[in-house]
């Protein structure tokens, strides 16, 4: 599960986690919408990104950027030699994640996001919530800034 396009460093990280073993990915893009604006501002302040915290974000049309970020990520995974498919998820992301795990027989879930200190403190981040729902190990990684 991701919330923005993966950088080259992120792609290298996830494709080499299991050494030379062939990997395949089902990427679920969960873009952060306007409902998370306060939490994102608090995260920006905690990370020292004050300039980002004070500027209003324009996310009226989240589907198009999410689709572009997903396509970019899938292209990078394919270029790295991995099989990958993906979906933009707007409703019930944890339900979709559980369905994907069950339907594909996934060995593990990787949640790769930016740090979200407020959510992590209260265990409301995607990885914490997924650990109770999917039935396989959940690995939480922090994305590199692109």
C-alpha cells in the first residue's frame, strides 16, 4: 500500500527485500485526501517542513494524480524486473487490502508511506491497522522523498 509514487530508492528497496527471489506486487494506491489535511499539517510541522504546513494543498481532483502516480510506480517496478499490477483505492482500503491478500495468497504486506507521527502515535496508521486485518506479516517502510 502506497500513498504517492515510489522513488527509484523505494523501488530498489522493495525489489531487493528478498534478495534474488522473484517478486510480484499488487500495488494499492491510497491517496491522502482532504480529510487528512490537519494530520498532514501536523506531520509537516513535526518534520520541520514549516513551508509545506502553512500552504493550502489543492487536491480537488485526487483521482488523476493518483492514477498517474500508480502508473509511474508500476512502470518503475516493471523496469526493475518485477511483475506488478495496481489499483487506486478510495473506499475501504483495508477491506481491499485483505481481499487482495486472500485472493493472491500474498506472503506479506508492505506499507510504504511518509511518516505520519500523529497517526502512528495513536496506532491509526495503515500498517498498524492492517496488522489486525490481513493475516500475514505487515512490513512498514518509510518512503523516500521524490
